[in-house]
């Protein structure tokens, strides 16, 4: 039996800021179904819900070395939904509101990685593989090589690093090399190790030292090898290209299932898509939009940031809202986009509902009630929104980039194949043209139900992805 320890900064339901939390919280369940023993270790944040903290049992306390510091490190354990979770406890680093964005993040996550390695002998299982996620845990393979390889307990340990979004790298002042990591400058402050434009780059360290590197779609794996997509790390990635593989993310089909989703107004399946109209009508009513089954309802559940294509939306928003349609947006982000949407919602009452917050129940209801899901991303490592939209029969209109290219097949009216609509140039008018094309098929009462059924038949559960991860672990 393969034993794998997922090391991450977040995982649902304990802590989440983005898609990585969904992946870490759901992929291990599918891997365990394949006969593995996969467990997860996280920081013990103050933000973890109290009812989940109450399930934790203290297993071990010890002192963790971190440069000249000697810090308390506690190991706690909890069972949730059939999975074993461990937590690294240190109130100085983790008893604060929020997960990231602090001035001492380099110290906090250096401590977390060092603590994981120090506490590993005290876990009640021995992992064959440590699977690290994003920059917060990318320094672990470096520390493993520097301090633990000579210890027989760690000699056979293999490491995997998954890059969920290469834009976030953990770049810090050069001083952390000696002050926190106690690593020799001549050996480790080089472009082949941690040096990045005169600073220390945690993600680059993981790329250089991990036994395997994965990212979250096939296209994104190719994108990050280029100067345009690599965010400065294309060189280190090309040096490790033989270790890099793209594996498309999945979604938890138990959580996202319109047949039994308790959060939506009316449950439905591919064989009863007519019931989807009840969700649309109830959503329109809830959002104070005119209840009209003939008007296409466009949904966006997204962070409101440039990478998600909000500049395209801004460029043609008046043209878009001049069409006979309704738009509902849910999410938070940059103030300039939030302000734009507030003003537009005031100018177009009955056409635009801008919900500038996040609410999981409303998100489910938008996926169930919307006819079309708009996702015009500038960059998208994999994307989860379009996978959920497919599951609920909300037809994706996406820009062809990263995982959107891998998961959405453009509808072809001549063959009847395709589960969505795509455009390629990062251009607002291409987006508007593609959206208009989708709307034209929406009004075809024979064609649209077939597209919806094709979308709902798409399989992006974790089963296929888990099989690819299992093969990767076998090779290691």
C-alpha cells in the first residue's frame, strides 16, 4: 500500500482561500479509494471553525529548530469524512485572523515545513511520498535534502510538488537563507537552487529539489515552460522538464451533484433538465430580476481580478447589458472591478445583479439556475468554476487558456459535439461574439437541451485524475 502525506497551507473544510483548498480536501478521498493511505497535514489556524478544532487530539509536542530560534511545535490529529488530518500547532505563527499576507510569511511557512519534517517520525504511519502544494510548502524538499537525507528514516522518502498557480511564488529577501533556513549561500543561493533576481524564491527551490513536479492541467504545464507563462520560472522548469507533468483537476461529485444538492431550489438530473427552470425562476426572484424563462441568464462566480478576465467584461459591459439577457455575478476582488459592478448594477436594474461577497449557497444556486457560465480568464491553471458549471448544465463560455482549453470542447453545429463555447484572443469583442453565438443556440429549443445534456455528461470527477497521480507515485 502506498502511503502519501499531503502537506498544504489549506484544505476544505478546515481552511480555504482558493481552488487549492478544494483539491487538497477532495483528491485524497479518491486516492484512498484506490487502496492508498493518504493523509493531510496543515497549520492549525485560528480561523479553523471551532466545531472542527474540538475534534482535534494532541499527539506530540516538541521543539522545532528554525535558524537561531527554537520554537514550540505541537502535533494534533483529527478524523473528518473518512480522512486523517494532522495539524502543526504554534500560536505565535498561526493564531491570527487570515491565512496569508503577513510580513513574516517566510518565517511562518519555513517553520511549518521544518515542523512537518521534525514531527514525521511521530505520525502513526510512515509516508513513502510527501506531496507538497504551492510555495508555502515548496521549501520542504530543500530542507529534506539539506538536513534529513542522512537519517535512515528519511532516506527513501520521495517528494512531489504541485504548482496550483505559478503567479504566487514566495519571494523573500536574501537574508532568510541564513536567518531562517541556515543554508550555505555558495550551495543554495544559485539560479539552480533558490536565487531569483537577487532574492530567495521558495517555489523555485521546490522546483529544483522535488522528485516530481505536477501542475493542474496539460496546457498549463506547457504554458509555464514559456517566457510568457512562466512568471520568471520558465528557466528552472525547463531544466526540470523531465520531472514535470500536467494532471487536470477534478471536483468532488458528492458535493457538486444537482441530483441531490441540498442547497439548490430544485434537484434535477440529465434526464430531467426541465426542472432546471425552477432553479432559474427562483434565482431570478431572489435576485430581484424579472422572472422570465425566455431570457438567457449569464452567471459568473469568480474572484474579481484581472487574471479572471474582468478587463474584458469592463470593456464591453454596456454592450453586453444592451442585449436581451440577465447577468448575475458573485465574488469579491479588486476595488476597481467592484466599483464598476456597483455602478453598472445601479444603471441596469433588472439586468445585472452584482453580489460583491461570497456565499456558498448562492454559488450553488447560480450554477443550478444560470443558463450560461462566463469565464473569460486571462490565465487559468485549471479552473473549477467551469467544471462545476458543466455538472449543473450551465454552459461555459470560456477563453481558451490553461485548463479551460483542456476541459471545454467548443460546440460544433455540424457534428452536434461540444460541451461549451470558446474564444482564443484576449479580446473583449471576441468574448462578446462568442457569447452572442451561445445565446443564439440558447434560443434553439431543439439544440440547447442537447448541449446541456452533453455538458452534464462530461466526467471531471477525481477518479481519472487520481489514477494519474497513482501512476506518478508508482514511478517514484
